[in-house]
């Protein structure tokens, strides 16, 4: 075996010509293209290596692809990380190294040691029957492969390993093909470096999060973390119309304990009490340390009765003396209870009111108390708005708005998203997010949806009678999605108005679908049976798996604006947008980007092949009767 000036080694210097050479170059180009896509999708280094080997074999048509890392031990071993077409155990049998001795003369060992691509052809020749290559020759003859190349992998200027490819053709891996495959190896090395940087970043973030969100003494979440968890729990509880209880606990006479026994003894007491509380909590409850001698317990799906029972249970657990500094301390604990949404609808307010109730319980005596203060002004306003909203729905005081959608390639208007607006006779326009939350809390979300459906079908009928074909998309909430009468009502509206199914679309948030995936799948299948178009809204925020997404009978996905808006300044956001577009198209779906607010975002989405856009660049939400006028103006500007 010799190393030529071009960096190749092999027993023959034959190069394919004509059609064979072109086929090999196309194979390498196909492999390079597919490999680049794998770089974007991989979620970790191991996954990246396996995916790249899979691409080389499955897309490129090579027989074997392996990645080995250089081990800096005394023997200079090679650690096989991934293999497709062979297995890691099989590769380990060769006992290759990257040392400068007989065991290091393999292709991958030489590539790692020299940093130069290595090529071997015609493995059945006599030159491969020596003692160093006997096993390789035997395996090549048995498996039917005849040529190989090994390419070094450089990360941060250092060769960390090699990429080994094996082909069936005896004269494979000529100069042009190796050049392209070298680029593939460089891309893989870049991907490895990027994955390692991401891993380091995740580790650093985990350390920062641990320091920022967890109490060093007890290991429990701290006040900051509790507020975040409580906010998330409140958001979920709102959509499910469930209650949350927050218990605030304080150790009585703790400053006296610190003063008499010292801070170390005080710390030991807190650790002991924290351990007891953790043992007493169930898996759904969250315990946190929120002050010097204060703890808080969040209990999801809990009303006053259940919260009281938990408080009694905790007091019983803490009743036994704690052994600290050789003493048995009777640590009295007071517990205050506050409830969401009855006592507060904001996390910090709920904590504050649970703390106020705790003071009523007198920690030095031990016991519990419920927050009993009167309703505050904001709570009164919200209650009044709930009643006003019910009246507004009954008396048809709501207004139908819409936000147009436009095909990016043709700039043609292709429909609109239906929206509801409420202009209060005394307070003016009420923010949609506010009155939708009120409707969920007051149990009027179903009447609100019914109003919306009636308005959309009526408007669609008017357009259809006028010869228009503008589809209107209706948002369905998580409550709507699992309502047993939803399909019958929609079917009845089609019968009532006699409009084409193409005139109606439904948008369902990814998070709503993930609340009960199997029930959601059944509802979507029944909706699709009506012939309507189905879209997944806010895609990327609900953590649905690809296997579940493939099962959904949906026609398109809407990329959430939280990814679209920052895509020009955030590489991560752009990767997410690009990958989502590619994913949607691969699944046969149309892709709509929402939050398109400027021409630069529009042009970037166009270059990525996004189908449809929606956002303030096109139009803000407008009254539905103004849509025709907007469309005429848009067409003038589009020309």
C-alpha cells in the first residue's frame, strides 16, 4: 500500500471514466446533500453520527459507513462510535489503532494519524493478504465489498477520529468522489463540534438554572422557581377549569433557634423538616423553600377541602421533635392556605395571600388558616365582566373580525383567520386574551364558540352567494375540541347554510391536541370526514412527537410567531422555521408562517419555500365586512 501525492493509497491507480465516473460523483453529491439535512435534525452527537452513517448507506448506496474516534491511551486505540452496514462489535474485532506501528496501518488509523484521506481499492488483490490485512481481506471477499476510503475528522483544528466508507465497486473512490466525501466529513466534523458546544451550553444552562432556581441548603425549588411553576400550573388550570391550592409554611421561633444554637443547627433543622415534608408529599405536589424558615406547597387540582386535609397531614408529620445539636426541638409550624382562582389569579399574589393566612395561623402555636379577605377591586371587575360577556353573547354584541392570509409565491389572498372582538359599551374594546380567559373561567367558552361558528357560517354563505371563495378559519379551544356536541353542531351548520366544505377551515393549537391525544385524533378524523381543511396552530410550542403528527388527518401547520418574528436575528429560530417547513412539506402539508411583520421576514420565508404568510405586513385584524376592500387594495399593491 502506498500514499500518492493526491493523498490516496491503494494497490491500483485505476480511475473510472465516463458514465461510471459521473455516477460516482452523483452518488457522492446525493450523500453530501442528505448529510447536510441530517446536521440540522440531529438532537445529539450520538444521533448525528448514526444518522450520518445511515444517510451514507441508505441514500448514497455505499455498503458500510463507520465513525471511529481516536482514543489517547497508551495503545492509541480507536473507539467505534457508530456503524451502519456493520456493527460496532464487528469493527472492534479488527483491533485497529492509530499508532505508528503495524496495527495502525489500517485506512482509518492512517487517516487519523496523518490527517490525510486514505483510499484502498481491489481488496481481493494479493497485496491485502498480508498478516495485517488477513481478516480484512477475508471479510471483504465474504461480504462482497472491494474498496474503501477513510477521511479524517477535524474538530477545533485537531483530528478526533475518522469516517470510514466501504463500496462494492473495486475502482470506487476516485479523486472527484473523494473530494466531495471529504467535504461531507468536514460537515460531519462541524456537526460534531456544534453538538458538543450545544451540550456544553446545556450543561452551563443547567448549572445556572440550578443556582438560580434551587435552594442550595435543601435542594428544593426556590421562590423564583415556584412562581414559574405556579404560573404554568395556573395556565393549565385555567384551560381545564381546575383549582390550585397553595400552602405557606413557617417555622416558629426560628430566629431564636439560630441565636441560641447557631446557624449550623438552624440549617440542620431546616434540612430535617424539608426531608420530612418531601416524604409526605405526593408526586403531583411541588414543595419549595421560599424564605429563611418558610416553605410552600403547591397542590394542583385542589379545592379548600382537600387543601385542609393536606395541611392537617403536614402538621401531623412535623409534630414529632427534630433532633438537632443533641437536642429534641419541638418546631412549631404554621400553615396558611390560599386558592386559585378564588383568592388570586397571579402567582405572586397567591403566594402573598397564603403567607398572610399563615400569619393568622400563628406559627408559634402550630395550626392552619384559610385566606378570608374580601374580594378586591380587580376581582370585582372580572366578575362583572363575566356577567357582561354572557349578556354580550346572548344579545349578539360581539363583532366578527378576520386577518387575511396570502400565498407567498403568488401574493394572492387565500383566506383569512376568523377572530372575535368585544367592544364593551362602557369600557371600550376588551382584549381578546382577557375575555377568552373569562369565558373559560365562567363556563361560557362553549356559547362563545357557538356564536363564532354561527357568524363564520353566515358570512361564508354571503360570500358564496356573491361568488366569492374566501375560506374562513375558526380556532377551536381545548374545551371545544373535547366537547361531545362539537361535530354535530358543525354538521348541522353545513346543513343549515348549504355552503361548500372548502369555505371552512379549523385551526387547533398543538397544546390542545396534546391534552388528550387519542380523543383529539378521533375528533379530527370526524371533522375531516366533513371535508373541511384542518390546520395545526402555534406549531412548535406543544411538544407533539413526529409519530403522533404523522397520524393526524391535517392539511397544514402554522409556525408559531415566536419562532418567525426573531428568525432574522436568531439562528436557532431560523433553523426551527426552516426545519418545520421541510418537515411539513415532507409530510405533504402546507406550511403557514404567522407573525410576518416586515418585508425581510417575507423574503426569507419565500427563500425557504414557505407556502403562506399571515401578519401585520399583510394586514392587522380587520372587521370582516372590510375584507373585500382590503383585497382590492392588496391586489393593486401586489402588481
